[in-house]
C-alpha cells in the first residue's frame, strides 16, 4: 500500500514568523492542529482541535516560563483540509494572536500591556469590566447583577489587572471588540447548555460545537 504524502498548502504570517500549513491525508477534514514550541526547539504542544469559525480552545498545559528566552511560538499547522481558504486563514490568525498571549504571560506583561476597560478570557470568552471605584475587575454581561437601586457590586480586590492577565489567562480588548466577544460568549454558553442535556439515563448527551 502506497504511503500518502503530507504536503504544504500555504503559509500564515504571524508577527513576522512564517507558520507553514500542511495537508495531512490521514487527518479528519475538520481537524486543525497547531504545534507550539520555544525558540530553536522542536514542536512541543498539540492544541487547537477541532476547527470552527468561532474558535475552540481545548485545555492544554502551559509551560512555566521564567525568562523571556522561553518565548513559546507557533511552529507549524497540520490539517485534514486540502485548501487553505480565506475564512480558515482569518480564523487561525485570530487564534494565534490570542493563544500567543495566553502562552506567554510573562513576556506580554513585561512589555507593559496597557490596562483597558474590558478583559476577555479566550477559553470561554468570559468578559470582565473595570470597576473604577477600586480599579479592579468584575464579571460583565448584558445581564449584569445589580442591587435594587440599580448599582452593581464592587469588584473584588483579588481581581486586579495584573492577576487576571498573569494567572487567569485574560487579555485586554478594546471597546469596539466588546459586541464580538459578547456574541462568542453567548454561543459558548448556549453550547454548554445544549451539550449538558439529559440522555435519559442520568448522564449528558454531550456533542461538538459543529453540531
């Protein structure tokens, strides 16, 4: 039986780094895997599966980084798709930007990220907003919890900018991006409710985002 070849189908420019994309005939059509590694190393981590236009973040191990020389970068991408379309390029590019920040918290904070009014957690697109009374953050949504007089609870001091960015994987976003991430969070919540539906035997049916 002849072995099928893995061929390059394109490249994505990420901050001046050329990330090659390969077609793997043995991978499922919906699979896209991004391999990450430190500078000069071989690929270390397998993430980003499965692919969909809204991005889906699986749990992964983030290596402890004590020096900037340990910067983790995308090495290459393998997919079961034969062509690298524009929609796929845009989705992967957005993923690379967010995942780079998540994998390199020390590098990012050392570059003095500017504090913004809103923060988002890429894993589930949960949004926090700034409480100007104490300069800390609290959970935000279009259905914010409020007191009878219309005011909101103050943010806990534990949820300050530095702590959320370095230890909780949040990243700053601009006001103009708020609606986009609200929609992504609603989609995520809807998926979690749907996947948790009863199977009639005391368990949950589950399912994928594509379904």
